[in-house]
């Protein structure tokens, strides 16, 4: 099993990797399918199902789908151009993506939120259709946005999880147990094994420049969030708090009477800065999702800014270790809130961040595995219940607490020798089972939990 660091961490747009990025990616794939087809197309339609329907408006799924069908993609997304394109589409009721003829599309009637039809493959399902001049559907594809910006067609999902058909990699571990066995046999750290895998596919220079770019985007996102004030969009009137908290922390810095627990506020504010940017539709990096995008950058920023002896030379090791753990969670369970609740998003992010921090602070592979397990274990059962379907409450603060747990888990594991009772594999399987047992109303549908007990209008 090989999942690249650049698949686990993807530059994209907020507020949701599964509800915003995923539908945009799916639309781009459908346009490619149309370009390769011999049919003469005249129009487009789309229907959203499951969680994409129930919380789609709050997650900007409708906007993302329309823009995706117009030719926009997350990697090169330009907000001003997108806004202008949307206004034109609404006024003219047509799309003209590159390489295709002018296509009829009325956002009011051709994009359907289908709350009744359940698609079997995944909670985040969507159907894209192309029509002929008579309005008959002549091309159709079902896509599932399975979390973290990953998209699969109906047939791809049916074929199974292990769809990687690239060249073999040196260390193809599918479980944490295999990862530790390979580490012991090779004498390499988890980051070193992951690096060898990445280089075998993409080369050393691509890895170096790519991971540097990922951290640059993450860090820039933190800085934007720490310097921006205002009210987040969506109707809840949630006030951005990261800048105010950061300003106060800067004023207190160096004071002899600062309480030791203030360091928790630093971890939280870095994470909140990212997730406020995400909620505003800004540029973020999935880590492993947009809803959990603040945990890992906050933990890495904490390491660089607050841990004595920290070095930027360790950033790549941090990201590689985290990606290795994230790959195990995704392959053996889920990183999708719509599939397994927030344990799959913030829980996975905390496990990844804890592993990365433990590694760069000198932890052994056994301690790294232990750190990931501790962090994930103490997120088990966490529901996904966003108020009004927006990635704001409780998501923003939850990322801050996820970062605190990640640091605590790494610290605890470093105090031990790596031996522990619950293996990471068992914890991941428990998370999968818990997600399967969890009521659908707690899986990003906004039909339960805080979403129905907090006034949201």
C-alpha cells in the first residue's frame, strides 16, 4: 500500500475537503470524461446525496460543484475569478468549460439537493449527468467524495481500497505492525522508510521542494489567520478570535508571572487561525481533511517556535511520519467525517501530528506508533455535528484541543519506552467499528448533537 505525502496533504480551498474540494475534483473528472466521449453534449445536471445534500449549502458544495463544472480546480482556484464566473453562470444559465461546447445549466433547476435518494457507496455521493439537445441524459457518472479531497467513481469504489497500481515501493506496509517490523529489519525510521517510498515514485528533488511548499502554505495560512479579524460567513455570526488571542499572548510574552498552561493557548491559537481561514473559504492544506486542517500545522508550529533545539531541517521528517500514519488510518478505517464522525477527522489529524512531533523530538518508531495510538484513542467516539452545516462550531475550537492532545500524546510516549497495551492497529480498527455503529445523524448531516441543540439562525 502506498499513499503519497502529496495525496495526504493537498493544497486546496475551504471550508471542506470532502464537501468543497471533492465535488470540484469530481466535476473536473466528469469534464474529462465528456471530452473523451464521442457524444454531442448540450447541457449538464447534477444531484447531491447523503451528507453532500444535508450539509451542502453550509459547506459550499453547490458553489464548488458549479465552479468545477465550469472548469475550476482546487489547485489553481482564484476567488475573484470564481465569484465573477458564478455571477455570469447565474445570469446566462450556461457553462462553457475549456474543450467543450456551450452547455445549458441553470443553477436553480439543474443542481438538485436530493435528500431522499441514498447512494450505497458512501455518505458523500453525487451524480453528474450530461444531456443532448433534447435534454435526455447520454452520459452519467456517480462519484463519491470519500474524505480529504479524495474522489472515487462508483466502479472504482466497488473495486476495493487498494487501487494503487504504480511501481512497487521499498516499504509497502499496510498496518502499523508491518511498519514496525520493516523498521526493525531495515534499521530505518518511519520517516526514512516513507522517504524511500516517495523517492522511488517521484524523486528526491520533487519530495524536497514539495514538502517545503506544503509547509509554506500551512504556515502562511496560520499567519493570515493570526492577522485577520471580522465575522465568518454563513449566518452564524461567528467572530474570528485568533488575532485577538494572539495579540494578548504576544503582550504577555516574557512576563515572569505567565501561567505554565498558557502554552496550551499558543497551540490552540495556531490551530484556530487555520480553521478560521478554512471557514472563510481560504487556502488551506488538507491534513488529512479541511475540517481538521489546523491540528497538524499548529503542532508543527508549536515545535518550531516553542521547543528548545527545534530545527526547520526536521519539517520533512515531521510531514513524512505524519503521512505514514495518516495513510494507515485511511487505508484501514476512514478520514471522512461523513463516514465515521469527527474521530476520523480531528482524531486522525491528532494521531498524525503526535507521531510527527514524537519523531522529530527523537522518538523511536515504537514511541512514534505509541504517540499516534494515544492521540487517536482519546478521540474515539467523537461525533461530527456542525451547527448549521458550517465548518465553524465546534470545528474551529476542536482543532485547538486536537493539537493539545497531539502534543500531550507525543510527550507521554517519549516518557516511556514504546511498549503499551493497545496497538495502533487495534485503535484504528476500533475507530472503524465505532464509525460503522454511529448513528447517521452524528456523521456530518447536522441532524443531531450540537447542530440541533444550538440556535443557528
